[in-house]
C-alpha cells in the first residue's frame, strides 16, 4: 500500500475567484478523480474547517494498492486535466508518499 497525501495553500484570488470558491472547485475536480483507476483503496478530499487551526486550505488523503496504481492515477488524463487549474490557484503545495 502507498499513501499519497497532498496539501495546498491557495492564493487569495486567482482565476477570477476568491480562495473559498477556488477551494470548492478544486475539491469537486479532485473528487471526480476518486475512481479513475483500479487500485485506489481510499480517496478523501477535505477543505480546512472554519474555527479549526489549519495551515493549508485543502488536503488530499489517498491510499493506493501499489506504485503501479499510484502511477496510473498520476498519468490518467482526468487527473492530468485538473493540474493546470490547481497550478493557477495554488500558493504552496506539500506532498508525501510512503509505503505501509
């Protein structure tokens, strides 16, 4: 199993929208990638919650059966298609992959 965790901090304004609107759109785009390849075991996208301390605006927590499944997800056209929007609205990105 490989855990793939990504966190993003978004720009205050980008692509004609504010941070909250872009976070909601980004969550919807990532949620659409939930079942795009075999081998996705878990896939959860969450937004920072008001009133709770958070250093990032959105997080993706996912688990893949193996590296082949993670690679297939990374290269899938539906996932590749969301990258330009994410790149345009993100201020910072942190990612960690590890085997369990």
